[in-house]
C-alpha cells in the first residue's frame, strides 16, 4: 500500500511564504539601520551644539576672569547684549546638517563666597531645532591677588 504524496500533505513552507518572510525581515533590518543612523546624526549635532556653546561660554568666562579683581563686584544675573553672535551656522562643521544655533541671551553673575573669593557664573540660552529653550552654565572661582 503505497501512499501517493500530494502537494498539500508535504511539510514545509511554500515559495510565496518564504518570499514574504524574507521581505519582512529585510524591511525590519532596513528600518533598524535607518533609525540607528538617524540617532547617530542627532547625537553628533547635539555634541556639536554642546561644544560650540561651551566654547562661547569659556571665551566669555576667560574675558571676565581677565578683569581686575576689584572691578568684579558681586552682582545678580546680568544680561549681556551685543557681544555674542546671534546665529552660529552648523553647516560649516557638518555639511549634512541644515541648522544653526540661535542664541537668545548671555548672562553672568558674580557672587562673593568670602572676601577673598568670588564665583563667576556664565550662562547661555538658545532654542534647539525642536523649539525648546536650552541653557548651559559654566562657572569658576576668582581669588584676590
């Protein structure tokens, strides 16, 4: 008694099922690669923004440190206008990025911890590409000569 094999009685997948599975797996892999490269680009932009704003803050902080100690009187937050560039384009650093850092304000504060030590704090704020306001701070201690 021989059984005849029919197409329906065999175990396995059909060619159509295999093609659909390969397309789904390939689409998933492409999606993962796309999100990975997008997140790398966003992280690179964020790092560049951080480094640029830190450089601007460091420059302004060094300017204040170079002032005579007697002229660094304690003062509340003071907004400085006209000293910073209002826009720093990022296209020169990252050719594939079409955005810029748009600074809103630069502020500094001088506080007196002791008669011989003053703390200078500088801050800068800007709007990120998503419309959120970002602030970065940097501070240092200045001692009397």
